[in-house]
């Protein structure tokens, strides 16, 4: 009943090709965007921003980035944490070396820097495939973390090696630093998410996206039909790292404000983002959002249920959380290997005919 | 610099010993990957779980005591008796076999025929799950593990090298026992695979699932078998590493040390795991020795260039891979359109 | 849809219980790689407040409420915990992790909630004129490094000339803390300092200890954490390093760190900022808390190094709250009053006796300028046979002439970065 095409006539090619071909879906999308931009900033609280929305938005960017590489191009990467660190440290160096630079440029330049580094570490993908590549990307992960931890230039020779983001503002509003208003931080991230998701959606359905997918499905066959694997794979690494770098930059400047590379960008982060795209759905932009929301909200919700609800001690709640997260991952893979995005698509199919399925 | 040469020899020897410890972990990966194509990330957590279970049984702890106490408000922690080491090991093996049954029945039987990457993700999920279960069962304190393995410097080697070379080499007794145990383990595994009916079935499945199925080998049975074997290997690895540092959460991270070994040796070769372990162990020890030593290399940098162990193994393996993408001993990758 | 659901859930989560009592959040870590160290500390912290409630009816008539939030030593969870608990009238945060402390310093300063990072966190926060809301009494890492050197000086007839000292440190912000102090001290006293980093998590230290064996240092100082401690003690025993010359910082000197090495750990020494022993308060805890079934843990940790440290931290918080009640004349204090209470905290020997923990820490006073306390620490030695830490010395003073300029320099840099005007000029 909700997702009906009936009466929704397409009169041009562009209309036929739009991202949300069903009118209801399109309005729902406009509605979500409107709520995100116009309503949420006015009801923002510190807790909502710092504990839920900021991590959700930032992880969504990282998940979209990784999804481009893993879900669309089929190159499994476990180096996400390391690439996020590149973004964060580039931001830090830029912010301290050029205090006049505005945050948008800082963030974009951090993404660019990460894209370059990502391409360099993507080179082995031309020869190494599958698990071997997945493990090889761990080399990037460990090397980058070690580098930022070890070379004092990256943390400006500070005694402890922690980096912290100085306060920067745009249009008179502080974006980073403790004085920043949660709504401003939220809007700043949301803007990046909106533009980047829109870009990713259009990249993946254009020519380059088709090249990625053909490489994913079978790289030799793709090569035979004329896809240049060098260009396709490296561009996937570059675009993916650009996204991940921006996520890392925002993670450091807007969300946390101070990070230590080993603790914040370790191997767990790589796995976390990977989980997001598996649970959300490989090869789906919506899946990246769903996965990020799921992994951010689940631990918070479980802690509330077990620790606050049942009054059990927090350690027990956390142990059970491990069991549940692990169990859910296995459950999803067994029941629906294509993740939440696929469940969502199925639900939409059902809703189309509901309540008269015949 | 004869001194530096001697030191380098000592460092390489110790590196080789460490390499064997890595190989012990890597063996479990190879077993499962060969038979079922599953890249089992949870091997490290299995080592933790096995070692925790062993200590828990030895000390007579009540499993899930924390959970039980929270729900029922009771205060039980221990049964009050201690189990001798040998019996405890047997009981732990039984637990690991039960775990293999569980994994096969509830997880991987439902994932037959999925893409390898999906199976890999499932094992990451399994790793989380098992970590939680391990904590729930036995708590997250550090446990002291004592199965009677010797530790400390080996005096005989120290004296012999001192007399021959003028500098006594340090070799840890625990490493020597690890090497012996690893050798026995590999010999037993190979003998098992070559000379027993179950072993032959295992190899048949590794060669070709469909063909094995068609001559009447139960895939389910073989998979339970390899998961049990991997569980036992995990127990051995857990005991060796646990004797060094106490049994604790960090044991689960040793899986990360085994991955470069696998890349280098190939995911499908048991000798590859051993040789890969040796190369990685020696390579990273020598590299660390060379770059951190001020006399050799370290003076080139303005900062101390050390603690490279974590990444060097991966870079070394990566360098090998660029020339041999299937690892040193892996099966050749043949691709057809 | 999802955003809406997020919003609804977020709102539901944000609306916790109403403000009540005196709230002391405890950002504990009972899981994860450092759980073995986190559990006894969190138990001690919670049990002491339970004792106050049970025995004395709270602090100044107000019940103390410990809000425990599990961080697993993870920074993001620490932030989540902070945001979740700060609305509930949290009086003082004990972040229990250097990483989380760095996170919370700007946040809590903006929100006006004091932080007490006891023996960890940002060392230069000892400069109260810059860090208004942060306290790290009674001692910090730089004090610790200096105390070890002072003790070694005392043991070696006042001279370390030509000696070789190895610093074995966790390759992280925490592990790097003592380097600058030790470098300065090395220059001053003419000893050679060799720095050896151990990368996280520290399961393998074969190379480092081979190097120590080659270098034959006179002393090894360790800034270790987690599994690194156990492995280091074991490796030191393996190479037959004289354990009496092996010194750990206070986070490398608890029971779980040495127990796995068995008899080999005998004689290993470490710093401690709180004395151990038969404190009368422990009997009270056993009587009122453990036997009554109110203990945070299973009661087996009572009296262990980190348990006593947690309890000591709770005592300092409770005393500061009491002090704040006296100053403000109100029993239900606010975080700002709590801060004033902490800033004028005076801990005397008599008061500690009264509380049943005589000599647990040094007597000290906090002032507006000095949030770091006197920096005293003592040396303890592990007796493997009896499985107890034996306190070797009295509280030893650090070399303030070295530490103070370093604190001055680092806090000035922070002030410049964040445009902070130094306070405390009125006197």
C-alpha cells in the first residue's frame, strides 16, 4: 500500500533513473533529511550528540567508505583504523601548522591525504587477493599506528604523545573544542554525511561503480571485457580512503577532541567498521547507515537493559553484550548474509502489497 | 664487530623459538582452513578459552559463578577440590570437543556453501561470542597456570656457548619445551592424517568436498573432527603462552601474531605454518635488533626506532606475497573465467 | 525512520533517574585487557562508599551513590559514560584511564565538574592555576620517576655516576610520561639512561630482555601496564636479573602482576602511593560490607594493592565532599562546591587515624596553585612465598626542583593552546 508505483509515471530518462523511484520512498527520504537538518538541531542534548549521533554519523562515513572498497569493489580491508588515524593526524598537523585554515578545508585535505596513503597501500591488491589481501592490509594498520605513536613530529613533540584539537570556529560558531555547541557539531558532521553519501550513491551507480562491481564479481572476467584493474582497484582504494580519512578527521576534531593513536585507532576500530558493513549490508549505502546505527546503539541499549534494568553489575552486562554481539553477527550471517539492508528491501517489497498480498 | 655478530646469533635463535610459538597458533588455522575453507579468526580466543577452562577445572572453580550469583543472590565460587593436571587436561579436551559440536551444529552447518568472506565474518562473530562466554564462565582475572613446564634460562646452553664462544646464549626452557611439543604435535597430526581412517577422510574432504561426499564420507563428521583438533591445538598454544604471562584476556590477541605466519606459509600447509613461523620469528627479532641498536642503525634516526615487532611481521609477509601471492607453500591459485 | 528511532531511543536513554544523594560516578573497567587491574580498584572505590552509608549513614547525613559505568578502558565508552552520568549530579570523576582523562579535561572543565586523576592522566594538571577543575593529588608520574631515582640515590651513597638504568616502557602516552623527567635526572646525576619500548599489548618482550641481558644495566625501571607487567616480571626472572634492582611504577605493582611468575618474582619492587597493612578500616569493610553481602566484588580482593588504592581514592573523595559541606554549609553539595572542597582539602595523620587508615597515604594539603599534592611515594617489595607486598620504606619525596619546571612548561603550553588565564593571583 505504501510503496506503490501505480500512478507514478516517469516521463524522462532521468526520472526513471532516480535513486528513489517510488514516490513514497522519495518523500520519506525528504522527510528524514528535513528532520535531520531542521528538527534535530533544536532538540539536541549533550548526551544525544556526544554519545549517539556524532559517533553514528562519523561511523556512517567510515562505513560508506569501507563499503565502497569491500562491498562494491570486493577488496577486503582491515586497515580502516590506520587510515582513520591518517585523517586524524593530518587534521592535527594542519590545524596546528596553519591556524587560519577553516575546518572544511582541514577535513577535506585530511581526506585527500588519506586517499594518497590508501592508494599506496592499495598497490599490493593488484597481485594479492582474498584473505591474503585482508591480512596484508593489516600491515597498513599496524605500521600506521606504530608510525604515529613513534615519530614525535606527528604529535608535535608533546610529552605524552596525545594529540588534542584546538578550538576552531566557522561563522562565529565553535566547531571543535569543549565550548562547541552540540547542535553545531552535529550539523557540521551531518553536512559531510549528506554530501558524501549523495556522492557515494552516484559514484557507485555510474561508470566507475560498475567497474568496481565487475572487479568484485570476477576480476579476470572484468579485465577481459576491458576494465582496467589498476585503475578500478586503485580508484576504489582512493575513494574509500578519502571517506575513511574524513571520518577519522571528524572523529578526532569534532567528536573526541583528543586521541591517542593506539587506543582510538587500533585494530578493534577496523573490525568495528567491518562489522557495521556486514551487519548493515555489503554493497549498500543504506546498509552502511543501518550498520553504523546498529553498532553504536546496541552496546548503549544493552548496558541500559542489563545494568540499569536488571541491576546486574556492569561487568556482567558487558560480558553478555559480547555474547549477544557475537551471536547476532552469526545469526545475521546465517539468516540474512546481506544484512539489514536486505531485510529493509524485503520489508519494502512486503509493504508494497500490504495489506492485500494477492 | 664480533660481539654484534654473537648477539645477532643469539637474537636469531630466540627469534626462531618465538617463531615456533607463533606456529603453534597458526597450526589451528591451517587445520580448519584446509578441511572446510573457513578462515577461523576465533582461533586466538579458542586458545584463551581452552587455557581458562583448564585453569578453571584445575582449581575447581564453578563455571558461570558470577552469573549464577547475580541471578540467585548466592555466593558460590569454588567446589573446594582441585583436579590433577592430567585429568583437567582431558576434561578440557572434552570441553573443546563439545565446543566443536556446538559450532558445527549451530553455526557452520547453516553456512555451508557461503562465500569464504561470509564464513570469515562468522568466525569473527564466534570470536566475540566465545570471548563473552569465556568471561562469563571463568571471570576476567588473571589466572596462574601451572602444568609443570620448566621456565627460565637453560643452563646447559648458557655454559656450552660461553665456553665455545665466550658469550653465554640465553635460551628459555619454556621455548625449548614449546619446540619439542610443537614437533610432537606436528608429527602426531601428520601421522593421524596419513595413517588413520579419519585422517584419510579429512584429507579427502580437504581435496574435494563433493568427491568426498560421493564416496560416503560424512562432511559433518569431518568438520567436527577438525574443529576438535583445532580446539586441542588451541589448548596447547594457550598453555604455552599462558605459562609465560598468566592466562588472561590478552591471550586472544595472539591470533594477530599468527596471521602473518599464515600469509607467509600459505593457509593450507602444515609445514608451511612451521616454516612461516620460523621465518617471521627470526625476521622480526633480527630487524628489531638491527634498527634499535645504536651501534648499527638506530643512530640514523633522531628518535628511538624500536618496538617494531607488531608491524614488521606483516610487512615481511607482504613483501613475500608480492612475489608469491599464494604464500610459500600454498596451493597454486588457478583462475578460470 | 531510523533517525526518528534513534531520537526516541536517545531521549529514552537520556532520561535517567532523578538527582539524588551525593553521586560519585566510577568509570570502571571490569572487562577487557586490563580487567585484572580494574576490578580491585573499582571494588575498593565502591565498597568504601558502601561502608560510609552502612556504618555512618553517608557523608554528613547524605547517602553516597556510586554510579558505576563500564568503560573497558575504551575512550569512546568513557565519553559515553561521562555524558550519561554527568546529568545525574556527578560530583567528581575518577576516569581511571589516561586516555579518558585527556578526553574529559576539556569537557569537564567546560561543564564545571571536577576530575580526580589519581596517579595517572595529565601530569601537568598538578598546576592548579591553569587546570582549575583537574586534580591529580597525591602524586603523578613525574614524581614517581623522581622518587625511584631518589631512592636509588639513597641506596647507592648518593651517587648514580656512571650507572646504567634501563627504562622499559609501554609504547603509549602513559609509558612515555617518565622519559622527560628521567632524561633530566640522568643529566643531573650522570647515569646512562637506555629506553626500551614495548609495543601494546606486550606479550612478547624477548628482544627487549635479551638486550637488557646484553647491556647489563644496574637497574631496570618499568612503566608497564596490563599483560606487559606479567611478561616482564617473568622474563626478568628468566634471565636471572636481580629482582631487587627491578622497579615498577605503581601501576606495575599489584598482586596480579607478579603472581603468574611464581617464585621467580620474589624481590621485585615497585612504587606505591598508598601503604598497605592491617588497616582497621578493612575490618569494618569486611564486617559492614562483605559480610552483609553488599560488596561490589566477591570480597576476595579486600586488602590487595589496588583495592586499597581504590578505597584510598574513595576516602579522598569523601573527605573532599565533607570539606565541601563544611565550607558551603549545605549537605547536598554541587560539583562546584565539591571543587572548592577538593581545592582546600587537608589530609592529616590524625584524620587518617580517625578513619581507620592511619598512614595509608602521606599527609598533604591541596592549594589553588598545587593540585598535585606532595608527590610522595613509597617502595614496596614482593614476597613470593607469603604472596604479599611488603612496604620497604617510608614515603619518599621527589625532586621538586626538576619536576616543577617541567610542569610549568607543559601547563603553560596547554594554557597557550587553549587561551587560559592563570588563576590564583589574589594572594
